[in-house]
């Protein structure tokens, strides 16, 4: 089992390229944990420091940066054939073109629906009875009120 490496606040600042104030703020906010606090200052575990801040390549940080990233399944591996990549790009371009055609079709349909709605609204507003109402004579109004039950 390897011995864990620790940094002082100034050593951590050098290893990450951050200022001591930035590291101190991270400690006080709880973003960065401290292994222990001594009379001389903080002892910060390297694993905790590099969990929060990326190493800048100085001191021991370079050994973390030199590692080749593991393939994660999201990106093609570095040794992929150029023809495979070109085919994948072509497939994505075809898919993008289909999506653009779909968007254009949906826009045309929306415009047609809006035009039809305006036309139907105009037809409905033209159906209103625009003839002025003639006043009803007093006798006729009384008879009408009796028939309706308002008399």
C-alpha cells in the first residue's frame, strides 16, 4: 500500500496553479476537505486536492495529467479508421438534413393552419346579422312580455 501524499496550503497552490486565497475559500466553504489542521497550517490530501482542482503539471501533478484517458463509449477510440469516422459524419449529416426537412414541413403546416384559422374567423364574423333592429310598438312589446311570462 502506498503512502498518501499531503500538501501544505502553499504546496497545494503550486500543484494546482490556484492562489492560496482560492484554496482557503474552498476550505472554508466546505468544497475542499482538510486532512488535519496543525500549528503550521493545513495538511491537504493530494487525492482530495485533485478531486476539486485539476493539477497544473508542476510538482507531482504531471503524473496525473500524462495518463491516457480511458475510452468511455461516448467517443470513438483514438485508433478508429478514418473511413469509419467519415461514414459516421455522413450519417449524422443525413440525419441533420432529415431534421431540417421535418422542421420546414412543420413550419409550412403551422402557417397553413394559421391562414385557415384567419379565413374561418373572417367567415364567422361576416355571418352576423347587420340589419338594424326595428323598435317594437308598445302593444306588441306588451304581448311579447306576456308570452314570455314577464308581465
